[in-house]
């Protein structure tokens, strides 16, 4: 039985006291690539912000590695934001060095070596001294993943890593996510509505629904797409599939 | 419905007339018949008349689009909106006769059945509710300000306990931006302030044969009041606006959130070095401002009033005491902190996108200027009270 690394019980999340999702119950096991799925506006990114501790729940509990998510002290998980959120005044290398400088006693030359290796891991070898403004959107996301991996976390939260990327770049990113999970053993919680990514990398998922304000399906996305009798679930996978094919054809 | 009316007019119009853009609307027996073309150009010329027809009618009304030859998206949108409005008014609003592309386009513009609840701004709030909402907003703002000061104090405390954690590199960058880069503008403005003050006072003092006291007036005014205040105002516009815009952009692009998820406090890594930079550069710039202000007065005194350089200098030196300089510099330190803290707070409070950044930047400058004037008044009162 795999260890539970993220657990939500009766979780209610929202903005300014207004609930967006209510009474959520789910758990993420160690080694999972776990997806939070749903259409636009269902509250996927809001839920993620609660899981990583940026927002306090309106109700219920969240436990990450057995404790409520906290932003105090050395981070125990890495986070990739939708835009990459690289620090614009720092080079890619400096972005990755930053957490190492503050949370480890590693000497500066080794920090830079480690940071350069993390950048190579995500396919950005040779771009160490580029500034975020000088690279593409896909490269920013890769650099964001490198920074999230700086402290060798066992858990990674990714907010729509494929959003706004062309299918080829998106596919490379999926390969990278799969590789991090399989080769480094990193548990990954990913927010997405890209069906290609979902079927390629995700092992378990929850599907959120706006009107229901909660989870309408849990399980293996391939199984759900094939066997679910819930019209809303079938519609999500059918529309996402059509949108994905359309985008692919357009490219 | 009695009578028949048409919206097909030949009145002069600024739209380019195209026979293909003609829209004919007829009202008969509770049905609005639309025929011709419902293109953007047709809508621009004839839709106002259609609305007038509908407004002038009463009772149930359906919209018949069977005789439309062509339709564009904007036309379809207006038909759907009209139908919804009629439905809301209890007048039916059924759209009939739509086939082919007209049916498809109207279907496209049909509202989503699962539309979200109306936004707070769309709801008609009572006056009391609006006052309540704004009061909550003000209270929340004050509370956030207190939390911000608390977080900054904690960041200061941690830095004092562990000086090695102070973001030295960021501080040096901010020192350079707020200090040397601002010397020229501070020097120029304060020189001009000195000349204005000198000239205005010289005109009055000349009547009493007391031109030499221009040196006293300019020297004391600049050192005690105008040097620190003008420098702070310039820094509010220059560095304060820059801080708010920079931190606001970082906030909306999730960089601040990213910093927090790395376990790094934005107050320690973004705010503290900026405030510390201003606290150091403000008094240094004020010294330059004082010198340039006195120089401005000297230029008028010696150049226009015929006072000798030596006499002006002697008079200035005899009128300014060490306490005058020190009180001015104490104000400068406080003003630096005020500019830094308020600008950074406004920046980190940014919500929304580019518009939010603009709002924060404007709010930062306005709040800082207001706070500076209040603080200056308090300082002046306290210094007078304690005979400084």
C-alpha cells in the first residue's frame, strides 16, 4: 500500500468567503501522477493554491505529508505556476540557485553546478545565463520545473504546464513529467484540461464540475473515459478530446 | 396589433450605403418580421428604428426571421438580446422561422443555460449595502496594512538576529537605483527651489533693507523643511512608483507566490531591501538637496541682490545650527521609510492584471504624498514642542 502524501477531507475552498468547491474528499498516494481535471472556471487552480498553502481553506482539512500545508521553513514540495513565474531580474541559473542558497549549506560553486544540472535535466543546458524575458513560454515552464526541483522534493505541484504551448512542446513536457515521476520517483499533482497530457501521464484523477461545486468522478482517467456512465464525465472527455484534436490539426 | 410599421428608412446616414445591407422590420399582429440583411452595416443603420418599433408596441411579441436573406454575428447577437429582453419583460420573445445559417448563428449566440450568478457589480445594491461593502473594504485595507507592518517588523527582527540572511545583493541594486540614479533630478529641483525661495524673499526683504537675511530664510527653510520634503516627494514619484509597479507586476505574474512557495518571505526579500535602501539614500540625497538649495539662494543673493559671496556664506553658516541639520536628516530617514513601506504595501496589494498595477502605482504615489505631508506636520509640531 503506497503512502498517502496529500489528503483532503471535507475540503471547501473559495475566494473572499464565497465557496467555489465544497466538501472535497480525495487523496494522492506516493508515486502517483495525480490530475485535478475540469473545465475552465471549475476551480482547479484555486484548489491547487489551497493544497500548496497559498490560501486557507474555508472548511475541512488538507494534509501534505501528514501536516497542514505551510509556507514557513524549507519547502517540502516544488511548485510550477501557470506562467512559470520566474524571477525576471535573475538569470535562469540564478532562479534555480535561489532556493539552494537559502535552504542549504552547499557552497556557491556546487550550488551553481547543481542548478546547471537541473536545467540540463529539463533540456535547458546552455541557457543558464539567459534571462526569462529572452526565452519562449515552453522554456519558461521547463525552467520553472527546474527551480521547483532545486531542493529535490518528493512532491511536485504543476499548474497547467501545457497551457498555451504547441502540441510538440506540450508533448515534450509530458515526457519530462513522466520521466521525473518514473526515474526520480517524484509524486506529481497536476492541474490540466489537456486530454493528451491526461492520457499520457496521469495515473489517477479527480474531475471537478462547476455546477456541482465538487468532484464528479475519481479514478484512472482512461477508465473513466471508457466506462463512466455519467453524462458530464463523458462530455468532458469527449469535448477535451475534440478540442485537442482540433488544436493538433490546426498546428 | 393595429397597423403596420416599417423600419426601412431613407434618412441620411454616415454608414456607407450598400443595397445589400438593407434591413426591413415590420410589426404586425404581435410579430416583428425582420427581412433583408442583418449585417453589421445594416444593424448600424436600422437597429435603432427596430428598437423604437419594439418600444412603441405592447403585449406579447415574437420575432420572425424567416425572411432574412443573410445574417452576421453582430446581427444574431442583437436578435438574441432583444428576444431575452422581451422574455424578461414577460412579452414572450420567441424567435421564429430560423433555418440554415440563421438558425446556426442564433444558436451560437444563445445564452449558456448554466451561466454563473451575476457579478456583484451587476446586482442593484441598496445604498446601505453599498456603504456596508465599502466599509468592509476600508476595514480590510486597514487590517492588511497592520498585517503588512507586522510582517515587515518580523522580517526586520529576523534579519537583526541573523544578519547573514539579509538580501545584500538586492539591497545594493536598490541603493543604486534610488540613490545615484536620482542625484541629478534631486540636485536640479532643489537648486531651483532655492532660487525661487531666494528670489521671493529678496523682493520682500529689500523693502526693509534686509537683503542679507535672504541667506537665513533660504538656509533654514531648506535645511529644516524643504530639502527633506522635496527630496521625499521626488523619491515618491520616482522610486515609490517604481517599487509599486515592480512589486505589483511580480504579484500579478505569480512571482510573489512563487517566492512564498520557496519558503522565502516577500517582506524579507522584496520589501526590506527596498525600504532599507530608501532609509539610507534619503538622508544622503537630502544633504545634496540642502547644499543645492542653499546654492540656489546664493545664486540669487549674490547674482541679483549684490550680496558678496563671503557675506552670504557667513550669514548662512551663522543662521543654521547643527540641530537644524539633524532634525532635517531625521525627517529624511522617516520620509524614506514612509515612501518605501507605503509603495511596497501598495505593490504587494495589487489585484487584477495590468490595470491593477496601474491602480496600485497611482494609489502608492497619492498615499505617499498625503502621508508625507501629515508626517511633516507632526514632525514640525514635535520639534517645536521640544524646542529643537
